[in-house]
């Protein structure tokens, strides 16, 4: 298969033989960061950062993938086993980029699995991860093995002694498991002072991953034996945590203080996992989902918007844009001056600016409908720097300034005067929660109940 470095999509050459690799990649991507990061991340970026706990690095190494690096004057093939040179250091030349990733087609009898353990299952970096691969002949003898781990060294590394021991061994022999574990202990003899700590726990995870991998292979081979540990194979799922505060017991230890701190109204529910978020709200009758159609241009005039292809798709109900707002003023928002529009009108001023929204009977149908909307643009000159804005006299109508006293005299009396240019990008709080809401009409009172992603439950 060939995996474009610019995105997470890939083409499967042979579904039957590549199912293990595809499944391993999908599994690692499923728990890779959050949806926001997954939507803009790329395998090339994940590889080039050379993180020792990258979720994709072990999979590509175990699959013996080849990176194709391109610069202006040449193309270089780099085996994944030779790509990482040190902590955050790769074999890429300074002027090269990762153009594509070639993954060999697997053979019959080849097994590859990926594993990850983090402090929480979703949206968290790994403590230890692994991609383990063995190739067996018709007699279940190991012909080759790659046991690749992340989180056990400054780089993604192979358990060389354990991998070398496996070659030539009968995978169904119980001694193979025991001796491989002994070899893994030699590969990963972590000291208690190891960076990142948790030496004993990380070693246990490395052994546990191989143990589970071994049991999965025996299960796939359908070996008729009672030695298969069935409980080690499936994913472990647990119920949402619950808890309560024993106020009566705490009173006995309460001290006389000037002020008494009150817990945040949602603190207990959030720490126990009982807090209800937007996605936890049961679906309402006739509930519809909206997906925004966003500008793909930084600065352009909108010449046409054709949403008819979206209306032909299953589940799509309606297209909404600025023409559906009750008045031009209703399409505006912002502070301190209400000068931004909810939906673009004639022009767009940033990439990602909302143009309209597709409403459908499911999130998947709304997303598909949004992608089907065709927007034509007439590109206009875009302004990217402060200097360009000054040159083109592109200013906001509202501004603030502070001028008090004789600034010239103050500079003359100053002990030191530093001159130069300082730049800082505009910053806004990065919300950890996703932005979503549920709007429930109340026809009898003409009201609208809104459940939104705010930071205080009292605002919902």
C-alpha cells in the first residue's frame, strides 16, 4: 500500500493480506489525540517530530515501511529502521520533506498488532506503545520478527534480543513465550532513574503487550490447546467512575478558618466521570445535525454557492446561509464592536470562515452534505502581515490608544532605550472542550433551550 504523507487516507492494495497493517494503523489513529488534532494532523508530521511515544512510529517500523524524502534536487528512500537517529533527531536532510510512505504488502502467515497504554484511553499521549510483527511458515515456525516499542528509550526502538530469539522458534511452544519474556527483560532493563520514571510499570507494559500479542496469534491459528489466555485478548472496558463526598466525616476534621472554600458546582461530577456533556444528552425527537461549510480561501469574493448536490444526498434536510437570517443585523456579532458575520456575505476574509450550514438527520449525513456543497470564488489579494496592512491602508474602523504625558521627554531621560521590532501573533484561549450545542425549541412559550459547551454549567 502507499500512504500519502499529507493525510491519513491510504490505499489498500490487497484487503486480505493488508488487513493487519490497516487494522493497526486504524487502531492507533482511533485513540490519537483529539478529533481537532486528527482532522489536521498528518503521518509525515507525526514522524518528523520524532517523538519516542508516537503512536504511528512503531507501526511503520514493524511493517518495515520505507519513507520517500524529497528535496529540490533529489529523492531519497529511508527505511524506517534507520530514520530515528536520536531524541527528536531524524535522518531527514535540512531541505527535505517526507513525500510518501511505502508499506510492503504482507504475506500469508504474517501477523501485526498495535498496542497503547496511556493514563486515559482517549486523547492522551502514550506511556508505552508497541507494534509487534511475526511471520510464520506453514509449520508455525517464526521466520522473522519485529518487536517495536515506544516509550522505552529516547527513540522508537526494536527489542533486538527478543526479536532475534524468536526467529526459528515454534510459536505454539510454551517455552517460546517464557524465553522471549526473558529476552525482553534484557532488552528493557530500565533503571529507576530513567527519564519519565515508572520504570517497573513501563517494563510490565512491554511484557504485557507481547503476552497479549502471543495469545492473539494462538487464537488466530486456532490451536487446539487449553494454554490460550482468552481473557488477555479483548480490549478492557470499564464503567464510568462514580463517587460521593462524606460531608459528615469531614466535619470532624474541619478547622476554624476565615473563609470556607466551596467546591465548583460541577467538580465532583467531572472528577468521577458523571458530568453530562453535549454528546451525552439523549437524542430528541426529530433531532437534526448541522455541519458548517467553511471557506477554503483566505480572501475572496464568493461568485456562487451550489448546494443542490448536497440536497440529493440521503438524510440532508436543508441548507442555511445569511439569506435565512431574519435581518442583516441578526447575522452580526462580536465585541467590542458588532462587526463580524455569522455567515459570509458576498466575500470571505479568512480561510475557515463559515459560509453556510447543512442540516441533516445525522452527523455523518450532515458532514457528507457539507462536503458536497460547491463554492466558487474569485480570489482577491490577501493581507498577511502588519506591514501589508499599513501599506494598503487596511485598518479597522475602531481602535484604542493610550497617550498621556510627554513621551519624547521620557525617552530622553531614560537610562536605556531599546529599539527594534517585536512580533506576537493574536492569541485566544484554546478551549479544551469541543464547541457543540443542542438547541431545543419550546413552541408553547416561544423560547429556545440551549445546551452549550460553556465553562460554567449555570450558563446552560
